[in-house]
C-alpha cells in the first residue's frame, strides 16, 4: 500500500462578486477578499492494487456518503489517468474547523485530495494543474467559486480576476505578525442554496465588485474588515444570533463581520486583544463554538 498526505488551509470569505457566466468552469469564479487559516483539512490518501477501481471517503474518522466534492475530484482524476484504474483508494479527511459554517472546508478537502492523488500516483502535474481540478469540482458541485484559488496561495487575499488558479488573479494584503483570526460559529448556511438564489445573487453582485476596488485602493486588515461588514449588512443574511454578537462587539469597538456562508461572526485581531473579544463571544454567543486560528501564508501543500 502507498500513501500520500497533503494539507489545505481553510478560508473565510469576507465579501465577493459572483462571476459564473463562462461555459468553461476554469473561467468561472468570483472577485472578492478573504483570509486563509492555519486550521484546515489534512488529507491522507492510501492506494493499493485491486481487481476493480473503488473509492472510500472518511471524514474525521467516519465513512461519508456526503463528500460530493471529494468524489467529484477523484472521478475527474480517474477519467483522465488510465494508470489509476484497478486501485482501491481510501481517502481520509481530517477537518480542523466546523463543516458547512463558512470555512471553505469543501474547497480545502478538494484541494488537499487533488495534491495527494497527484503525489501518490506519481502523475507529474504541477500544483496549478492540480488546483484547477479542485476548482472545477467546487464550481460544478456549486459549493464555491473563489475558495480554491485563495487556499492555493494563502494569506489575506483580494481576488481581482475570477477563475481557477493559473487563470484568476489575486493580490495579497499585508498582515501584521501579531494578528490571529477569531470566530464564534452557530452553524451552517447552504452555499449551494445562496449561489442559486436570484435575489441574493443580485444583492451580492451589485455591491461585491465595488468593494474589491476599494480594498485595492486601501489594502489593510482594517479596510478588509470594514468592507466585509458593509457587505453582509447589504446582503441581509445576518441572523438574530449573529446580530447579538455583532452589536456587543461594536459596543467594545471591535470590527467584526459574518463569513460567507456561515452563521458565524469573525474578525482578525491583535493577539493582545484576543481575550477581551473572546469574553464577548462567550457571553453573547454562549451557544456557539469558538474557533481561533493563526493565518496561513503558505497555501496548500504536500506533507512529509
């Protein structure tokens, strides 16, 4: 049996504009901005020769029938590379953040899986080519648009041109070393549902593109957070639980926003102010789960 391991950061999107008109999924994507997290998805792929091809996906130790994007990635590899036929493939995803809560877990799973498959079978694809297959899977499963390109490169990014890695373009916002991401999450919101809701798409698109231009003109963490908050207020998806935490954070002069798409509150904050913010999260978001993470600046990668 052979195995390979890969890691992709997870990612929070602060604001975005949907650009999904092209017929070719490589050119479909989003403009927008977000942050990659050192908490992510580690994927272990184990393969051995078999009489026929099979794939099993496990998420945090449990067999999964819902790993649609991961299965899409594996199928894309199998249809493209004949040398992968007649192998038993076992995929283990270890996800370090809540799933479906605005952390880009499906993109991170797709990207780390693609890197590991390329490595374990010795297919010789470049990191960009591998990431493109993960991007196509996300687009075709309607679970994301710009997450994979962001997670490929890490950092706090502005996606200035839509598309897969190698086609889309990003610019990085410099981040002071003492900043971490803090979040309280109450649960999931369906990305697929919102990407196909015409009213939400309209509100997203009439505002998201303008904010990209503003962040390019003033590229800072504070600007990213302020623009993200303007965006979620405009789009109108803030729930009562999220509003309660946002109001308390506002009163304490912390700039927080809501990830796209999760029933959560997040910010980037100086480490010395973190405990004060976490007290607010515990008090006003007592039924939520708190996640604190360093920022990942390396992007998706193979692990030894």
